[in-house]
């Protein structure tokens, strides 16, 4: 089974295609956007586009490069993402590559895969393997593409200085004919030295028709049902709020959306006691993971709101939603630091109140 077919993100695909034609695609990119919006799938499409040698329009989908890319087996399309820590903390690049070959094989079995477990990360031995591999010539194609999904899960500390330095250098000056694409739903959690070295591109939530097309893919339908999302496709489209992959997170995403809706309601109600109660519900520092997901869900809902306001021709509501989105981004950044979720929320709700009035 190959990767899940790509739906949506047409504007970004055109933009990438245009940049490639002008030979103006930056060597290091960061695709950021809500959880489950298809950032890694889009990055894999970009990789396929870069490697394809078939007829226009590219990617052709049928040349050797396209076929390998779609099967997850192209030797020059390197895909990394959070994995369980290997027993051998100092695993060799060859062992890491074996581990990923197997993991990618799992992912492309159906093409629909859930978000990684909280304890999974991109550990230093993986970073070493990437740096090692990037120094080698392409195996089959004219160029190489590196994709690091959920790059904020990179764990670079405690004796990892050398690997971190080499990786930063790689981002800053990718080898000729290499493209490095990071994806993240929490770009605020990326270390600043990484963020400053990549060109950031926002991947927006998908339109309802594209979400429906993704959810109608048989593999996706099965995986979403297994994750416990509600049965009807209309309900699923609403719950996904532009990010169909989020439904694979199961109950966690549903909960995050419920929390985000309550935050929006509390902000719009102008009821300060309700706002306080909502803030207190966000828990203390220990609840950080769930809080970050709730902020992701809030981003998704506000994008929806901005889009529908723009469609109605309500410029004022659309720009209010855009300002609210900027506040949520700041809150996300604070959430990755040492600020208490309750404090962040109470401040955020006051800001949202004024922007969403
Ligand atoms: Zn092709």
C-alpha cells in the first residue's frame, strides 16, 4: 500500500511548484500549522515533486522516482519522525536507518497513521544519522530530500552539542542538491537557533470538501473509526475542523476541541467569572501536553472562523479572528516555557474577548 493520496493544499502546491521552476526553493523549510492538517503528507509531495523526472505536470506519479516516493521506499527521500528511544542510546546510523525503514513500512501499510506517543522523540542518534547521510551523494536521483516530521520533538541536550552543531550547520547550508523540510504543529517549541535557520511556511486548515475527500479514503475511514471518532462523515468533517489527521488522535483531539470551544464561548460571553472558571480548568504545569493540544484546537477553530467571516464578506470579524490567532500563537509559545496554563488562559481569554467582540 502506498501513501494516502494527497488532497487539498492546492495553493501551497502551486507556490512550491513555481519556486522549483524558478530554482528559488529555499534549502531549509519549516511547514507549520495545526496538528493533523497534513504537513508531512504535503512535505512528501514536495519531495516527490523535487525528485520526479517524468513528464509535466510534475510529480507525474508514474516515473520510477514517483513510484518509489509513493511507496515510501525512495532512497533519496529521507523521512524521519518521533520514534521510541532505541535500547542502544548510541545506535549507529545504519541501525537508525533500519529502524526508520521499518517504521515507514508501518506508516505506508495503510497511509493513515496516528500522532506519535508522548514518549517518542527524535533523539540524538537520529540527528547523527541525518548528518551522516546528508554528507553522502544521492543514491538514485539528482538530489536528496530530508523530511523531519514533528521537529519540535527533537531532543538535543546532554552531550548532544556536537550533533546539534552539525545539524544547525546542515540547516544553514544544506549540501548542494539537498532540501531539508521540517514540519511542526508547535513551532514555538522549536529552539530559536533552528527557527532562525529555516524559511517558515504556514500550512492552513483544509476546506471542508478536501477534508471530506481525505476522510473518504478507505484507509482513513478505517483508521478514524478505529480511533473512535463519530460515525457520520458530516460529523467527522465538523470535528476535524480543517485537520482530518487530528481525528486519528482519538479521544484526545475531541477533548481538546471541546476545551477550545469552551474557551471561545467564555471569551465571547464577556462573563469574567466564566472566564476564570475556564482558566482554572486548564490545570497546572503537569497538564502541559493536553493544554498545548487545546491551544492547537483553538487555532483550528479560529481559522475556521476567519475563513467563514471572509466568505460572508465580514472584514471586521475576519481581522478580529486573525488578531485572536496571533494571541494564541503567543500563548503557545508561553505554554512551552515555564508559564502556568491557568495564567496563560486567563490572559488569553481577556485578549480574545476584545478581538472577537
Ligand atoms: Zn514522476
